[in-house]
């Protein structure tokens, strides 16, 4: 087993509390490491776990875990947990895991989950959308689909996401969130394999060759997974295609580093907008 065998790899660092009297990781913690990787695996597939299971009218329950040890990890080691869905049966899903320290293979594991009714705990067939998502990802296929279009086309997808992020999470007045500009904008929406919008943004009409991007939103549980980057780059490409020479946006201060990483430069002093501190940023095209 090699780390390159896995498309998905989760990194974690061994904590002091996980080391036993032999000064090596206590064996039971490896099962916890694999379980932690499972949680990140769902995020990596753009599937927020609770929302996804609720939409599929079921949940997954662990039936069996097996772990085989080859070498030990120690305090402060940075471990890579490779994880893959090896097989999807009628109601079961088999995941294989490998724990690596650099190029050294330490532990292998297998976890068997069953899709079931969360009230009765009776097994159910794995829903086709979930089956197709898992199999497509392990084949190396994209796990999201990007759409660009007008508000009439994309409002049913973008509106619930913006409501969840800006109104419910950030407490912005709905009267400030929705404006007539939506009808004039190019919108980008990124959907997961189940057709649920997970990231969105809009590009306002050009003014003298200057574009402006706004309403950038990513589902809270899926942030820092690259989804916002896909939407932003799509909107920048739209601006470039229509001949704009510069893109402006007002970034929330908490997201300033994200935009800087994609070439945007802060301009002027921070300011408050809708009760949240922002900074103006620009990107030359």
C-alpha cells in the first residue's frame, strides 16, 4: 500500500494525549484517525454530512472496523491518512485506509458502513446519487459542476445558499441582501453531485472596463475546500472574456487572505458594510 494509491489524503498531527506508556500512539487511536479522515472525505466530495443524509432520508452506521499494524507513530508525527471507497454494495460501503509517515506505511484499515433508516436502524439500499458520487470520485471524475448564467436561470440554486450564509449565518438584513442588481448580473453557482448549490457569486455589469464581483458565498461546512476559488476564477474569466481590464470586490476581512492568494490587492482603509468590516480589493486583468 502506497500513499499514491489514494486520491484523498487527510493530514493530522499526533497529540500528546494519544501516546501510551510505550511512547507510541495507542492502538485504538488509529481507528479515530480513520474516522476523522472519513469526516473530511465527505467535505472533500462537497457533501455536508448532516444535510446530505437528511436529503437522502437515511444515515450511515459503522458495522465493522479492522486495523492491521506495521509500524508505530509517535508524538508530534505528521501523519497522512489515505482513504478510498473501495466498493459500494446494495446497502454497504467499504472504505480502505492507509496511515503514512512520510513515505513509510504504518497502518492499514478497513471500515464497513451500512446505509440505514436512522430511526429503526434497518438497512436501506444505498441511494443512487450517493453511489454515483462515490464511484465517480474514485474514478477521478469532478465532484462539482459549475454553472454560469443569469438570475432567472440560477436563482433557484443561488438564493437558498445566499439566504443560509448571509441572512441566517451572518445576520444580514434580508432587505440588504436582495437587490435589483441580481437581474443584471452574471451569476456563478457550483453544485455538488446531488445537485445542491455549495458556492456562488455574481459579476455586476462592467463600468468603463471595470468589473465588480460580489455575493461570494460558500456553504459553511465546506469552506477551505477550494469551492470558493472555483467560483471566483469563473467570474474573473467571465470579466476577462467581455474585455474588462480590472476586477473589484469588497472582501470581508476574514476572507482577505483568500483573495490575496488569488492576486487581489487591498486598497484603502477597512470599512463597515451591512454591519461587517470589509476591505476593497482589486485585480488587474
